[in-house]
């Protein structure tokens, strides 16, 4: 097995790459992410170019095209990878960007806002003075707090990232 997306057959120790992919993917699974998307995500993350075709992912991970397709669909929905066409080809490459964690967390803001709206309705429907209404109100306050803190934290991250990496951290 080689890192065909990252610099030739002798560029790296394929076994070391494989061990890392499986180890980090297992940690993502333990944190609640699905197994196949975890493996595909980490394989992309560990490739030098950050991009691979379905065939390359299938070969490296020893999985079927259908497994790659399902994993990429999930990762795309989570804003963790993007699809791009190879110039002059019908093949797609799947890319992980240097700011994938930032994008994934930032897109959680939309979910937090939807949950907040649903919780507000729940508090109104159940009554603020009921035990369930108070519990929902506390949950709503938590999500509002997280939403505010997340926005502030992400701005601090952008400044910190630019200090550490400059323009190299921008998506390619």
C-alpha cells in the first residue's frame, strides 16, 4: 500500500500511515462518528495532498466503492470534505481542507440555532414554571451560551491560526 495521493511509492512508510489512520479513526468512532466516514476522513487527512479519488481511498482502506460513496456523502453533509472534479476527467476527488475542523464547528451554529428555536417553542408549550419547561429553558440557555462562545472562540482561532501558519492555512 502506498500513499498514491502524496508523493510517490517511497514517500512514506505505508504501514505507519495505515496504523495512524486506523488509530485516529478508532478515536473518532469512540467519540461518536461512524466507522467508515472516520476511516475515509483520516485517510484524506493523512494524505500529503489532502485529496484522493474513490479508487485510491478504496485501495488504501481496502473497502468497496459503495463504502467510500456512503462515507463521502456523510462527510460532505458534515462539511468535513468537499468534492471536486479532476480537470479533463469525469472522476471526482474528495478533499479535506486545512480548516475542516473550523468549518465543521462553524456549521454546527446552524444546528444550535434550530435546536434553540425548537426549545423556545417547547418552553412556551410546556410552561416556564413546570419542571419540564425549566429543564428546557436551562438547555436553551446552555445552547445560547455555547453559540455565543463558539462565535467568539472561532474568531480567536482565526487570529491564532494566522499567527502560527499565515496564509499556508488557507484552503487550497
